[in-house]
């Protein structure tokens, strides 16, 4: 069984959940972990951040996808005015 590894730490749950969705859309199972009392105390997450976890075997691909999304290389659709 593979271990979970943290591929990125976010300052808030929303950013982490969006990144999780992007990874899952590319076939990588991911989970969000935060020490925020199950979402009832989001201010607690500021201490350690919100972690995005994947299986160790998927970490390299996940890191590549996260980097590409930050560079804008993974735009979901073209929003230009050209037809």
C-alpha cells in the first residue's frame, strides 16, 4: 500500500479543494487535510495550512499538473473572442 504525501500546502480550504478537483479531473485521487475542526474553525488552518495529499506514486504527476495550472498551461477552455 502506498503512503500519502503532501504535494502542496494552501492558505485556505477553497484553494485546496479547487486543486483537488483539478487533480481528480486528471485521474489522480487526492484528499484535503486541515486542522480546522472539520471546517467549523477555519482560522485554525492558518497555523499549519491546508494540505493537498496524493498517493506517493502519483506525487510527481500531481506536482507537474499543479505547476502547469499555476503557469496557466491548463486553461479549461479558451475564453478569447475569436470564433
